[in-house]
């Protein structure tokens, strides 16, 4: 017996099981955190505020409404250009790491990573306390935190001369890092440079499947249509602080696709499907080669692993592609 469904029912079924990018139309520098309460907490660059999206499903961020949780002060070191926020749950409290500069003297020389703390159960409520600037040796941006083998680390993109380089340090507490701050990568390949800008930024930690760990970073200027993701690799059990521990892949691991009308994919984060069985990359990209930072939307797609345990991010998908929802939704 063959069961025939009306076309409208087939469309409804497809919509129930699939989604299309983008999740957020204006969503540069996206960060998605899956918490133990079963919710995803999402943030992206807002410029003049910090907002959080809360959703039970990863693809459901598309329907969620952002809640503004913090407005920068009128003056001071963190009063302008509120960029690249990340929300973390550490030692029983919520923390947001974000980049900012001084409205009275804006620019790269006064741009640093700052921290907010919230002791409430729900980060959309409660009070966010200003814990100040992370004690980095250089000005910079895109602070991120990860834990590995019982230690907690802080990474960021530091302004060193004309370049943006990646630095790492152990953390003393969620707002203070060790005095030992080590450079682990600088721009060396042509695809990491654009005109007079040589940039590595947006570092993100990713544990491999077969004894390796990785830092996925964004390379080149955000207005470069060929902005892409690069990868550093280290042995899982090695000391992560020496630069020699990290090997840089010579080619981008995730890059623009003219065929799919995807340009400048980058500044990503990683998360799991609701049931924990799938790995997903969260990233921003543009649908037009406009030579600008504008037009960056938040997109997600599932990624897999090569036989040697190295991540395989594939090709960024067209916004017209129907994507099967993360498992467990």
C-alpha cells in the first residue's frame, strides 16, 4: 500500500525536520554555548550593547528573541565598540568576555577584553557586575576561555606591531590570567594577510578525536571576502603554552564558496546537538562579495571528522540549502 500525502503536508514535514541559514540576519562573531540546563545561550557582536538569545534547540535560535543584558557606560575604557562576546559558566557563575575600547580615545591601542560576572541561575536575569579588563600584555580583542586536562586557559588576538597574533595563558580566576602569556601563532601565509593588514583573530578551542587538540582561528581582515578559518594542532598531552607545541595548517580549513554565494566565512564557535551526538560549527558569512564587514549573518552546519581524528568542516552551505535539524531537536 502506498500512502500519498498532499503537497502541503510534504512541505510542512520538510519544514519540521529542516531549516535554512541564516539564524541571525545581522550576527557577526557568533558564539553559541550549550549549558547543562538544556538551553543554548547565543551572543554576537551588537556594537553598543550585549544581548543573549536563549533557545532549547540550536536551530531554534532563529526564532528566539534577544534580551539586552548590558549597556556600556557613557565613558571609560569599555564605553565603545562592544564586540565578540562569549558567555561561559565557570565556578558556578556566568561570565561574559567581550571586546571594547574607550569612546574618548577609540582604536586598536585602547582595545581590550573585559569581563562581566553574574551569580544568578539564569543569565538573562540577575545583575551583571563589571570585573574590569583582563590583564593582557597587549591591547587586543576576541578573548576566549577553554579548559583542558584540569587547567583553564585564556586566548586572545593581540596587536603586536602591524600584526594581530594569537596568545595563550593559564587563568588564575575567571578575570585574571597568569603573567606568562605566550605567543603561539602569527600571520605567515598569504591568505592570512590582506593589503596592509596581517591578522589572526577569533581563536576557538576544539578537541580532536585521536589524541590531538586544535585552535581554529580566523585569518585576514573581516572586510576581506576571502576571510577564512585556519587551524593550529597540538598533541593532547603536551604542554600547550610553548609556541613549538602548535603546528599550523598551511591552507584554510574553511573558506569562501563562490558556487554557494558564501563569502568571508569565519569567527566561529563550536557546539553539540541537543542529544550530544553531533558536532556543529557556528560562524558568520556574507552572501555578497562586498569588500566590507557589513552583511555578516550567523550560520550553522554540522561537521565531521577525518579518519585521523582531524575535523572536516567541508564547504559552507548556500542559504538556499535545506539543512536537517541537529539530532535531538
